[in-house]
């Protein structure tokens, strides 16, 4: 109650900046366990001098109290808009010394509180978004850069990251913290397969550069590691030559029959850059679309008859269109912008379900799920997806692959559904969380592994089971790099 009163008092002050405005009386009162912006408030520990700013006003804290899911609300006590990596290191040290939780937040596009905390510090990583260098050896970027920003800068030099998430208005560090699956280029694996080096602020507030050869335990814990051992502030990433144009082929499956089989045929034959499936709710069923991406080499257009052979539909049933490479990379951004305008998509409740499967399990799981789900329960905007990714044999234990099977391919099954009206909608969320729990239980029995971007209630025991054989190594890295367990409490792992 006292905490609440104090917070409301703070909210009446418009904006409290740190050292940049010379406001000395900003800090944290350990006795009251609250952030303080008033020297009259009693004894408290002052913040270190910062290049950026600390925001304690209610609007800034409220903006970082929700994510794309609109299911969980947790209000931080303070928001850091860093002006430098040094700011992050200083504030993590300040918080670690006092046991204050710290969350790194990219675009907040995970959907179940992963980037949130109660009364701790949220660091807005978008404040650091410099592209330091781009060249044939790779890109050197701040963690807060968006994938679409890197694409634009790299494409101007004829280069590109090997693969993108479907939506590219996500921070580089945010997707490296989960894995980074690509609907358009799954043959190139995951985004975390293409990282040369990271600069990380650990939970001790040290700034460390890590790679497969240097602080390798930290590097492994950071890739797909939900920020549990460190905050990724800078990354060196692979770049490859970019094609000027991409061709997209699309098949429609009115009842879904044959769709997953065709996806597997195309994917595992390895002749296309990427292929994935979507299902949208329609009057009587979910209607499937198989979307295939092929680079267009100037002077030598793709041979659709050959590439699309041997599927349940003839190549002539496909529609085809070409896009410039940047338009192809950003096409989901345009779709999301349209859904925002039409449905207020940004504010809909999104109880997403996301699980990886081995190749031999994806077809049965998808068919069973489609048979169970009633399309009438799924509001406009909702979509089911299956996205393949090749297992490249890169060692990233914090990203949990599904059980290995006879092919090097794994398949991400997503239910990206949403409420019909802007949230919150606790009854809808509860119902869908129950659905997710049941689907996850079934997925586990066939070796499925959670992709932790969605909405699934997990206990600590569930997390330990999720990490399986990798748990002792992950826990050791946590104890070494974040011994006070202050970093990124959102997922509830430690
Ligand atoms: C419309 C839409 C489309 C999407 N499409 C895809 C897709 O095609 N493929 C795919 O793989 N995913 C996809 N996602 C999921 C997305 O990759 C994840 O939600 C990703 O984490 C979002 O990045 P973010 O910058 O919003 O991260 P946030 O949600 O802000 O953070 C995610 C997690 O990482 C931590 N974190 C954030 N920044 C850092 C950092 N700098 N260092 C350490 N930890 C950090 C956070 O604390 C949190 O636990 C999509 C999401 C949306 C909303």
C-alpha cells in the first residue's frame, strides 16, 4: 500500500531524468523497497551518473508494463533509456547490489511477460541502435537495432543477413535471445546460427565480449537464453550477398489436406530458400497456404515447373509474384500495419502457442490440432503457421531443439491467435492458456520443445524439464554471470 502511494506521488512529477538534467535526488530506498525522486523522501541510495535518462513517471512505467500479449501486466519502478553501454553496466551493478530486478526490453513483442518485471528496472534497448560497421566480413550493430534497419543498411552495400524473422520490426538482441526463426529462409537455420561475437553486460555489471572461443559459456547462454545471464548490447553478425529480387510461389489448400506433406517435400529436398505454411480461419475450416521463396538471379529466372514438382498439386496451380529484396523482407511488416489499421492489432490479446517438432511429428500434430480447433473461435487476424528451420549443428544449448529424428529439419508450429477486440480480456486469455497447456502436454509426449515467445504458464520445474540435459550448464552460467538472479525475471526460470 505504501509502495503504491509512493508510486502515485512520483507519477505526478512529469519526468525525472538522471544526471543529464542535473537532478541529483534520484535513487532507490532499500528500506522502503522503492524508487525515489525526492530528497525529502528520506534516506536513499543515489543513482550513478548516467549518459542517458532514468524515467520514473507513471506514463513511462506504464508503457513498459505490458507486451504484445496483453495478458500479463507488471509495472516497473523505473525505466532506463541508456545513453551508453556504460549506463547499462552501471545500472545493472546498482540493481544487483540491492537485489533489484532488471529486464531488457526490445520491442516487447513476446506475449507472456517475458520482458516485464514488478517494481524493478526496465532497460529500453531501442535507445542504443547504432550500426557500427557493415562489410563482407559481417555487421557490427547495437542490440537495439531492428532487423529491418540492418537490412536497409546492408542491402545498400549488396549484402544481407542470411535470414530474417517474418516480422522485421523486432530488435536484433530480442530475437537472438529467443532463436529467430525465418519463414523465408529456413534452409539457413536460425538467426542464432549466424552470430560471430556478442558484447554482453552480465548480471554482475561487467561488460564482456564473448564468442565460440571467448567466454564460450556466456556466448552459449546468451543465444536463445532469454537474457538470463547477460544483456546483449552489441553483436557481430554474418552477412551474405543479397539477391536483388525474390520470387514467391503460393498454393492454396481449401481443407488443409496435403499441405504439410508438400511443405516437407519442398523443404527437405533443399532446392528453395524457404517455404512455410499458414492457415487462416474461414467459414467451415482453416484454409491453408503454402508460401515458397526463391531468389531471382538476374538473367536466369527460377524454373517453377522443376522446383514445384512432385507435390499434391501441379506446379500450374501455384500463383507467383516477384518483389524487390527489401519489399520481400518487409512484407509481413506491411501486413501487420494493415491489421493495426483495420483491427487495432497492436492492442489485441495474443495468447500465442509456439512449439518446435521433429520432421516426423509435425504432420500428425498439425492435423490433430486443426481437427480440434474450431475456426469459428478464431477472430480475424488469427493465423496458424508451420515454419521449418534446418538444424545446422551449431551448439546453442539454451535454445531447446525438439527431439532429433531422421532428418536435419525441425518445424515450428504456431497458433498466432488474437481476441476480437482490444484487451485486456482475462476470460479469453484463461481459456487459451488452458488450450496451450493441453497442446503443450501432447507436444511433449512426441519430443516437442517450447519456443518461448508465446503464452504458456510454466513452473520452475517445467523450465528445468524444458532445458533437460542443458539445465546444469545453463544454471552454472546463471550462477557465474548473474549470481544475484536479477536479470530478466519475466519468464520465471530462476
Ligand atoms: C508480429 C510478430 C511476428 C513475429 N515473427 C516471428 C518470426 O517470424 N520468427 C521468430 O522467431 N519470432 C517471431 N516473433 C517473435 C519474436 O521473435 C520474439 O518475440 C522476439 O523476442 C521479439 O523481439 P523483441 O525485440 O520484441 O524482444 P522482447 O519481447 O522485448 O524481449 C524478448 C525476451 O528477450 C529479452 N531481451 C530483450 N532484449 C534483450 C537484450 N538486449 N539482451 C538480453 N535479453 C534481451 C527480454 O527480456 C525477453 O525475455 C514475432 C513476434 C511478433 C509480435
